[in-house]
């Protein structure tokens, strides 16, 4: 145990006998969420008689239970000289063609080599501060394994303006995606609400519980023997929207090990999803601007082997 961390001790009473340790601690340490308690147990931060326990441990009368609260690490985002594929840049905005395998901003366990680290070096202090020290300039995100265009703001006025455009869904965003199976229709409009998966809270799902309306338009670009290349246009912008909607219609994205087939396409290191188009009204000039990027090389290599 780290003595620099905060430790809370509980003594189990008669009424607590037989309760699972995760249930017990959720009740007793009620200022912390159930997910926080579960993570603390999984991380080995709960001790009884000097030994760590599993979440399934049943509490005994007289157990002295220690919950070790790890003090949050102060995140210091550093500037790093990482080459960027800049699509467009002016005094207000910068658009980057993010490569696959790059995280957008720092988070626990991943403090370096993110897009934010690269932007801090390139923009040299001219990013908006609304996102704080961890997300300066960041208005929206795309997944680590999704490549493509992302826009960042260089000042607070631009940030607020663009954030409002995202909120009302006036930003135009389209993706290339390679889906499992052959889609017969030329266009497929998916209208299905998305919220947290009720079983796996790390995932999203089509659900009526605590969900938000989501709409995706798929347009077929090319059909292959067992796959379809589509243009996926976002009408809304929910977390993992295209990936979840693709799974919902039984055409998951190739390489998506979370929402697709875990054992198929072992040669792929992530989903074949690329944000190729982004259109917005410039926050200063009021002019509509639209930018596109070509089909990534990883798409071309995959398609050359499936024709």
C-alpha cells in the first residue's frame, strides 16, 4: 500500500455478513461510484488482513476493510514535436488528418504522443483554453483507431462558435467505412437511439434506455464478394455512432474488435473507418468551408485483397 494515498477503514458488522465486498463498499463509501469501487478492487486497492480481495469476496463479521484511495495524478500536458498532416490552418482553426492509432487527447495511462501534444508544439500557445489543460482546442473527438479529419480551435471565440455548430448538428461529417457483408440497397438510413450498453458500460448500444436519437445515412460506393465500401454520413454525432449502427444492421465494420467480429481480419489493427469529409461555417468569416481527404492506404491494401 502507498502511504501517500488516502486510506479509509471500515469494520464489518453483523448486518453486513455475506455481502459481496463491492456491494458493501458501494454502500459504505457512498461518495464514490460503484464503477470507482469496482476499479479500486480490480486494481488491488482494497485490503482485508493485508491481502487484496476480489469483487466476489463475501464480507465476514469483524472484517477490517481498507480502501486505498489513490490520489489523482496531476496531468501536465507537454508539447511534442510530432509531425502533423495539416489539411487547413488559419488564425482561428486548424484541421488535421489524424492517423490511425493516435489518441486525440491525454488521459489516464496515456499522457504523451497524442494529437493534443502535437498541437501544443505546432500552435505554440494559440489553442483555445475552454477544454482545459488536457483538451486545449479540442471540440470533438474521433476514436484512436479511426483516422481522418478533426478540427481544433485556436481561440475561445472560435471554440464556442464551432461547439454550437456541433451541438445543433450543422457540421457536415462523412466517413469511409468497409462493412462486413454485401449491402443490396444503394442507400440505408439508420434511425436508432444510442446509449450505454446495459451489460458492458464501456460500450455503446442501440437502446431505449437513457439514450439519445441517432441517425446515420449509408451510401454504397463499391461492393465486393463479402464486403461493402460505404459513405457514412452523420446526421447526429453520438459516441461510436457509425460503429454501433453498423453492428445494429448486422454489417459491422471490418477490423472492429469491439462491435464487430473479434476473430475475423486478424491482419487489421483497428476498424476500417476514416473521417474523410468535414464541412463547417467559419467562425470568423461566416463562410461555409468543406475539406476532404483521400481513401487511406490501409483501405486500398485491404480492398486489393478482397476483389
